[in-house]
C-alpha cells in the first residue's frame, strides 16, 4: 500500500507528503504537526482505541480536525460481514463481546470521554 501511495505521489509530482509504517500507539511524531488527522477502516483493529485516539489528538494542531471512518453495519448484517471479513483478516479485535466489525456512535462517544474530548452526553 505504501509503495502504491509513493508511486501515485511521484506520478503526480506531489512533494508535501511523507509515507511511513509505524505503530499507532505511540505515534513517532512530535506534538501537533498536523491540521488534519484521518483514520480509515482500522479503528476496529485496536486493542486500546482510547490510546490511539489520544495519540491522534496529540498529533493534531489546536483547532485542527480529526476524522475516524470505520465500519458500521446494520445489526442484521453484522454476522455475515464478520464471517466473510475474518476469512481474510484474523487480527480484528472484539472489544465488547460482540462483533469485531461494529464501530458505532456509542463506542466512539465512550472513547472520546476516556481521552477527554467529550464530557457529557449530547
């Protein structure tokens, strides 16, 4: 994936990007280097999502934005999705006794309270 991203960057002549493979906790970065921090389709893999979100916050400049996009299946589709997904990906984490591929607003809200982003129910 990284090689493909580097090739696409080079083909487009873009110089303001850097590609690394590194742990998400802790991120090997100084504090606040980014105005935008994005995580796509990996949140459900982390054993300690609260630590990962805390690292995202640390890497984001004050006034910056954080985006977490992950899988959210309707309840009646979760089992079928898990069955197919786990055939190719056996590292998914089941944190709540349910599907490893179920990241919903309640989980994100709980993590945001733990890391201090949210303090009360909306």
